[in-house]
């Protein structure tokens, strides 16, 4: 009788441990999905906010549109503003790059944003301030960008900004 109680107790204990492990796995999976979702949302919001900042005024939009293809068309104050807008944009891209490499955002998200990043990066205006400010970015982000070329992005004919 004591042996039967011990066997039943072991079976019940094994079932309880198994159910606990399954429950914890479900909770971890749900938590991971929530973290992925929050990371995705934050990256999209940050990049969207940057577009809103540049587009919030005719002055900033014109400044960016003029500085991207030819930064020499900007006076000293305009160039400074242009450079700070670029730094802000590339900080957001640096974060997306980090999140991608960390596995927190997927290939689909990264592919679209990577093409935008590379388009901006390979513009003459960006190249100018990049040479001046590149050391302010992480080594891995610098190495990634500097290893790319126009050929690495999807064809984007007649893109204005």
C-alpha cells in the first residue's frame, strides 16, 4: 500500500512538474512575442518621427532636399542643421541595426529599412557629415555602412528624398 502511494505520488509530481514547464514555456513565448512587438513598434515610431521632423516645415524639407545631393549648396548654419538632422536619423538607424543584429527585428523589417538607410548613406550630403562625425557611431554600424555600395540597395529611380 505504501509503495502504491509512493508511485502515485511520483506520477502526480511528474505531471505537476511537466505542466509547470509547459506553462513556463508558454509564458516565455508570450513574453518574447511582446518584446519583439515592442521593439518593432519603437523602431517604426522612431524612424517615422524622423520623417515627421524633416517634413514638419517647408524650411527643413527644403534644407534636407538641397543638402542631400549637394551639401555645398548650404550655408554654414544650414549645413549645421542638416548635419544634426542626419545624425538624428542615423542614430535611429543605428538602433534598428542593433535590434536586427540582436534578433529583435526580423529580415522583412530590416530589408525595407536597410534600403532607405543605404540610400541616405550614399548621398553626397550624408557622406560629407559622415566623414566628420563617423566616430560618434558604434564600430559595427560604421563597418557595416562603410562596407556597402549603391549596388547593395534595391533600385530606386527618381527618388527625391
